[in-house]
C-alpha cells in the first residue's frame, strides 16, 4: 500500500464515519490498519480529525506532523528463502545468508490525541481524588478535562467529562454564593 492509497482510503473512511456508517471505534480501528512504514523504517499514520500525516518518532516516542516521503514504499519481496532450503547453486541457506529484515514497530499504538493505548486507565482511587479536586478547585477540573478527554479508554473520557462538570458547577456555585450571601446578610448588618 502506498501513501496515495492510504490517502484515498482515509477519504472513503472519513465519509463513512461522518455519514454514520462507521462507529467511532470502527473508524479508529480502520485508521490503525492504514499505518504505513517508509524506507527509513518510520511508521506513518493519518490524524483522525484532520487527515494530516504524522510519523512516529521513536526518540521522543511521539507522533510528529510531517509530509510523507515522495518515493513510494517498496512492498516486501514475494518470496524469501528459509534457513535450510536449497539455493539455486545447490547449497543450503544459512542464518547469515538469509536476509532477515528488522522492522521497527512503534512502541505505542496510534491515537488521535497522542495517547498511547498501553497507558493504564485511571484507577478508581485517583478518579475520586480528581473528582474532589475538580470540585474544590474549579480550574483543576477544567484542566483535567482537557488532559483526559482524548484518552483511549472510554472510562477515562467519561471521567474527563465529570471533571469538567464538577469544575463548572463549583465555579458557578462560588459565583452564585458570592452574589447572594451579601444580600442574605444585609438585614443583620445593622
């Protein structure tokens, strides 16, 4: 599969997703299958929302936006000899004479938000601490929402929504109390 093939397939999948024919998880799985490796061994994938090309940088362990290489990716050879098979010259192939490609797999699976799929989910205890912090310090809830809204685990995305809700409710209550309490205390001021 070439980069042009992936571009074409991405457009088809995106249209199916936007029309409701593909679920969010099916769309994400299809995008993972469209990952392609270039001649330098870098893995490339299309961004979920924008369709922008990204490559996996093994040094920083992040997906980096970039333009794909111009030359097409060469398909693997149709036949690779196995150790012990007879060569056309009549000698047996050895481990040192057989080409064994070293394919560098990215250590993290593709995710639109850049999260690795092997990251653990939020533990129940940590969620409770974050819920309390979100209510007591509204800005923490809002920040936690933006941090966890793109996590691969549905439970983490649900927790992110609750972080935001608690932060907004806490902020609204603090504004409301700051406005109403002076009126309630006004009769006792004299």
